[in-house]
C-alpha cells in the first residue's frame, strides 16, 4: 500500500534545531564548501545518521522551483515605474513571465498577479521575491500558487 505524504509549511523559528542543522549541512554540500557528508555534519554539529534520517524530508520553501510555475500577488502603490521595476527584477533573474493581471488602483493601491516559469532562473526564487518586496512602493507580496 502506498503511503500518503502530507506537507506543511512551518516557520523556521519553531523547527527543532536538528532540521535547521540538516538544512545547513545540505547547503554546505550543494555549494561545495564541504566535500563529504562527514565534513558537513562535523561542521554543523550533528551525526551522520541524523543527517541521513532527515535529508530527504526537510527542504527550504523555495528549493525545487526550477521548471515550475509560480504565481505571486503584489499590492503596489500607484506610482509611475513601479510595476516596471518589479518586471525588470523578474527579467534580470531570468524568470519567464507567463501572465500579468493588474487591477485598477483603489485608494492608491493596485493588485498585480504575476505568473512566471522559474526553470531558467539564474538565482534563488526567495532572493528574487525579497528584492521585489523591498522595492519602494511595494505594500505586500505573497506566493499564491506553485506548480
């Protein structure tokens, strides 16, 4: 019988320390800062058995987004050039925009929904979203769908 898998999004600050250390070890290995699992687990202070137990079960939210479609919703102040700045950030990162939907500004705020393919991105989706979120005039940003 096939086991059902359930997934949860949990804030980093409530995760047990072992999960965070496993993520840290995985990052060391992926970035080639450590060559072996033993070196990586020694550096973060966990056992190899703990690493192997959790390595396939713990992932950052934005990992494995390559080749996928991500839809974000952004509330923007009604300022000339702001949407263009958002789109330039997406283009600079190499994501391919599929759709853009914008509402008429109400009380100086417009909602924009952007769907994009992330398979050609040069960097990390999390960093792209952070850059967009910190643009002057961006009120809020959230991921509304991910395939």
